C-alpha cells in the first residue's frame, strides 16, 4: 500500500476509506497532497478486494483548499519574471496538479465523497471528480479561485458544469460565493444532506456497501461508459457501450445472477 503523509487509507472489507489527514491545517493541500493521490488511487484500482472507495476527512473540515504558502517552494515560477520560458516550465506542473483530481475520475472503482465542514477551492475540485457526493448539514462549498486572483485550473470548470449545469457553474465561478449544504442539494452538487458527520459517514458506508453488493464488473463498466459519454453525443455513447457490453457478456457474474434468481437467494458476485 502506498504510504502518504496526507492520505490515510483504511480498508474495511470491500470498501476503502481514503481520509484527507492534515486536520491541523483543515486539510489544506500541500505538495504531498498533490503528489501522492495518483499512487493511492492506482493501488486501490488494482486491489481486487476493493469495490468502492469513500473519500472523507479527518478534523473539522473536509478541505480548506490549496496551501498556497506550502506550494511556493515547489513552484518558484510563481515568483519569477513571467517570460515565455518560465511559463513553459510551469505547464507540466499544472498538469501534475490536474492529475491529482483526474486520477479519481479515472479510477475504475466508484468513488463517493463524504463532505463535512469546509470544502473550498481544491476541495471542490476533488469532489467534482468523484462519482457521488454526500454532505453533512454543516458543509459549505466555494469555487474560490476568482476571489484570490487566478482561474480554477485543475478540474472544477470542466466538471462542475456537468453536475450543476452551465448557469449555476458560472455563477459559482464568477462570484466565488460560498454556498451551504441546503443550496448544494438544491443545485444537485450533492445527492443528499445528513444532519451531522456521524450520520453522513453511516450513510456513505451504507451506500458503498449497496454498490459493493452488485457485480463489480458491471459497476466498473458502467462508470467507464458514463465517463466516456461525458461531452459526447448519444450516438457515440451507444456505440461505445455496445462494444463494452459485447466484451463483458457473458460473465461469471451474469451466470451467478441467473442462478441466484432461480434459487431465490442473493447473488454472490466475484467480478469475473
């Protein structure tokens, strides 16, 4: 398992819990937070025993955003004279930051975000790359970047519009306003709001177990098809899912579903 000074990974049966674990800084994302994520999710993607991932956080907040002071040393280009060569060197570093979020979306296992407290800037980038978002009543969300003088460049402006629609996404990006859990539910940024963190975590676990009880082959293929379809036409999506379906059927999971139905019992899927 990948060791990280920012992420704490706990495996409970078929569910992996990935905790943002820098509570003394409200889980502000310093360099290890950005560097370690791809390996963390790659390990979980490759683990055949894990079927669902829940992203949560230790401490009073989910994530206070990027740790700007903590990142200055890793990005001296921010402080240099802005000439072409400096900017050219900066592009790969932005790409690295983008991969921190994109690796969540690319992970074949479904990822549920369980958000409490502040979810600001990079925190919103992170949850927008997750498949499902849940929160507690004390959660607040902000696409903060316009208020601090730069454009959100690691995924929010690409993913949030797909979740809440163009008009709401532009409002959030242009105003940099903070919204509460009730408003987040209204605009479908989150699927459900729970009274407190305890009930949030219980609900996230229950949903993860509900997903894990299904065929992992079918669930992961469904995520792949949904990801492919983003930004493409219905026809393109149908062509792709026809290929995916033809490649995974028949399967042991499908035969198990038939057998379990005939025997009037719950199926036991293996992902084969």
